[in-house]
C-alpha cells in the first residue's frame, strides 16, 4: 500500500479555500488550521499513486495560475 499526505496553504485565506475547492470532486480535504488543509492519498500500486498525484497537482497548478492572473488584474 502506498500512502501520501500533502499539506497545502497560501498566504491569503481565500486562495487556500480556492485550492481546496478545486480538489472537492477528486479527494477529501481535512482542514488542519484556519488557512491550511491536508489531502491523503492511498493506492495499492505505485503507478496508480503517481496518476492520482499528477491529477491533483494539475488541478492545484491550474487553480494557482488562475489566482495569480486575478491577483495581477484586480
């Protein structure tokens, strides 16, 4: 069994909430503080863990990119 935990936070609370929201359909988020949350992944095979990790990271990267664009133009 492969297990992976990731803690995520941003300097701005609304950005952290947006990052958590982008994962809402992919995995559970567990808030560990006012501005920090954690995701946990478990897979039997390493290749499946890699695929799940990549999917979550693509979502986080895309959301972060959108937040950066809005931050520059607001």
